[in-house]
């Protein structure tokens, strides 16, 4: 996930702003980490550069 996407992403549950916690990144993108909603507190993992923005009750 590229850092500039954080400017346009929002929480799919409440539309709140997302904070970023980086676990691993390279010069181009964030490879591992967590996006966390500042409003409702839901966490969304980033794995292999792909953010999973599905609410937990919809994750398969």
C-alpha cells in the first residue's frame, strides 16, 4: 500500500479517519502494518502490501 492512499482511505464502518502503524515497508510501499480507525477503533491489517478493509464480520 502506498502512503499517499492514506489521504483518500476512510473507515468503511463509520467513515472516520484512519491511522497507520507500519510493521514493514520498502522505499515504495508499506508491506505489513495496521490501519486503525481513529473514530470507532476498528483495525484493518495490511499484509503483503494489501490493506484488508472488510469489516471483521465480513472477513472470510
